[in-house]
C-alpha cells in the first residue's frame, strides 16, 4: 500500500504570503510525493503568519493539531511529513527543537526534507542527527539575530514617536489612526470617556459607571470577547479610568515569556503627547487618588460594595486601630452595633458603641481647623520625594544619551558594530526600563502626596456632618471623603490624662479614652472622648509637651 504523506507549509509574516513561499513549499511537496509514489493528504492546513521561533506553531497552530492526530492514531504510523526544511518545524532553542523533532520520529512519523534527507525511527545515522542539530542551531541563531535587530529598530522607532504621525493603526477605541498620518479623536466616544471621569471623580465606582452607561443606552465599543459583540463591562471601564493614554501618553509594550507564559509587558519609556489628550492631567490624578482611597479602605468595586454587606455602616473601615494592642478594630452589627478589637489570643479586646463613636468623631471633624491641619503636615516627605525625582531625572537623561550613541552605531542594518555592542545595548535598554518604572512609582507617590495635601486645604467642616446624610450612597461618599483625608485613627483605652491644655474643661484622671488622628499629610491631632463629645488635646500637642508626660495608657 502506498505511503500516505502530509505536506506542512509555514511562513511567519503576511508579507511572505504575497510572495512565492507558500506556492514553492506546496509545489515541492506535490512533486516529491508524485516522484516517490506517495499519496498526498492535503488536510494539514498551512500555518500562515505563525512564527516557529517561540514554538507557537507547535503549541497552537495547525502543526499542533496534526501532532494531536498523530498521538490519537488518526494519522497512521509510517506516514511521511514533508517539509521544505527543518526550520519550518521549529526555530526554537536547540534542545526544544531537537525534542520536538525526535518526538515526531518516535511517534512513527517519517520526516522528509527537500535537501534529500529522510529521518526515520531506528534508521537515524550519527551524521544525520548531527546535521539536523546544526540546522536547528543555525535557524535559531538567525531568528535570534533578526529578533534583536527588529527589537532595536522598533525601540528606536518608539523613542522617536510623536503625535504628528501614527506608528500603526492600533490606538485606543476613542481614537482612530492610519499608519503615517496624525491620530484623530472620535468625538462621540471622547464625550463618553470624559463622562466616565466626571463620575469617577465624584466617587462612583466602575460597577456603577458601567450600569449608568448601560441604562443610558450608550452604544458599547469595548473589546469583543469570544465572537460576542462589544458590551460595557466593569473591567473595561476600570481599564479606561486607569489608562494614561487618555492624558496623551503612549507606553510601548512587547511580549515576553514570564514564568513559561507569554505576557505583554512595558518596553521602554512612556512617550508623552503621542495621543491627543482627552482628559486634563489634574482630573486624571484626582480620579486615581479616589480609586486608591477606594482600594485602601477595602471599599469593594462599587457603591454596592460587592460582598461587604455593611460597607455603608462603618464609615471608618480600615482606619481604626486599638493603640493598646496595636491591632485593627472592626465593625460588629446587631441590635446595638459596636467597634471591637480584632480577636487575637492573649489580647484584651476593647469595645465602643459605634453610633456614639461616629457622632463624636464626625462632630469633632466638622469643627476642626482644616487649614491648621494642612499647615501642620510635615513637608519632609514631599521634599525628599522631589529630591529623588531630580536625581532620577538626571540618571534617565544620562542613560538616554548612552542609548542614542548605541542606536546610531546599529542604525545601519548591515553594520558590523551590532555584534560588538549588542550586550551593552541590552544592558542600557534594561536599565532604561527599570528607571522608567522607578519614575512612574515616584510620580504616583508625589501625586498622592500633593493630592492629599490639596484635599485637606479645600476641606470644609460643614461637608462632613450635613443633616440628612442617611442614604447608602451619601454614606458611602462620606466614607470615601474620610478615607481620602485620614490615614488612621488610634484609640487608647484606659488612658491617664494629666493635662489637656488651658481652657479645655477636661478633668484629669484615669480610665479615659483618647483618639489620635493621623491625617494624610502627616499632621496629628489628639482628642479626649467623654460624655458624647470629643475635645481637642493641645493644638500643637507633640511640640508643646512630650507624649509620655501628657498621656499615659494603663
């Protein structure tokens, strides 16, 4: 019975499909099968535009489907696999390519190539195996070199990117682009993006915004999933709210193997003013701060608060601590809700009626001098951050100069300098990525510092305790409002108050409850809690008298 042969055709790019590569590979297979009396089965479809450099054709392409048919016996043992050359099967590192090659042969499938080589299990000669390894090594080296050259070229192209012309047609969904032409906005979609940010700045979460878009009948233009039409999802809303592309910034990305998984990761410095900015930077920063406060307070994903059924009950979630035990305090609901120290073995738990505590603290914050709180905040942290920013900027500038020198040497594809400086260039690129990550982290810290300080300056006490704040949405807004301004509240139970300062009308004694409020700018205020009120202990407590002499915990 004639041998059954399968022709495997593969090419890596769409440009190759326009040339003779597909036709050449097919014609050789047909001619070879006819010449050797094989029955050619053309059910194995070509792998078009799939690279063998990382083994995609072997794991997810038509070759992968063919190998699965080999394993389940659909393709009979003794069949022939016709390939133009071994690099059509794999361009991976030698050990991976060799494993794939031998796995096919051990499965009983012969491999025939156009250079006259036939690889059959049990008939492999030493020189054949060595030759195949040589071909595999050369194919991988060629792909590696091409990848490095293309990477260097794209790196330079991205660094020279500007808003005058698009590098590709791939842009965010509220924009449109043609390669080589200016990027333009889609007005109706930009209007929707701006509305999202307005809602987010008011404290609305991604789920609420998503619901508003759906109920408002806004046509979705998010990504299609599994063949389904685009639809609004909280995840997509969140990705827009956190994206820096709305402020005009383009972050280059590439795909890399991370923990055996191919992932999209940042590649190089962000490019400012590449996209048309549709959101002002101050509004974007304000939204990021609101979202951070949401997360820090364990707010949940929306005003519905996810599984947290009591999220609107406790306005001080994640803010309150038992100073005696250095442990968080949590809300417990019931007929009379209360705050209690989290249970830990050998710790004495402390409790306080929640309704009374909320009333006392809100009244105290309503009457507080917020301008004084803003002034009292330490500026040391901000000064240190700015100094780090200046130092980092100089380091980035120096590294960019080094990169430009290397790129000028390898700009010519035929240049022989690439081999000499390849490792140095890779090191400089890696350093650039690390510096950009450090800069992004530092900018976020500075923005958070400035935003928190700015919020304190604008705070008015009347905003905290208005009459009629009873709805769930109003209380959740207040909770966010507090989380954006207060870092933590430490309660000391059984404290001994020696003095509260002149004119405070506070009796000295033991068994007192004292609250230490630390604000986002580092300012600290102390309050004595007694008989349904909170009295400020020393306007400049830490500066006037040592903490140990004025407040003692029993």
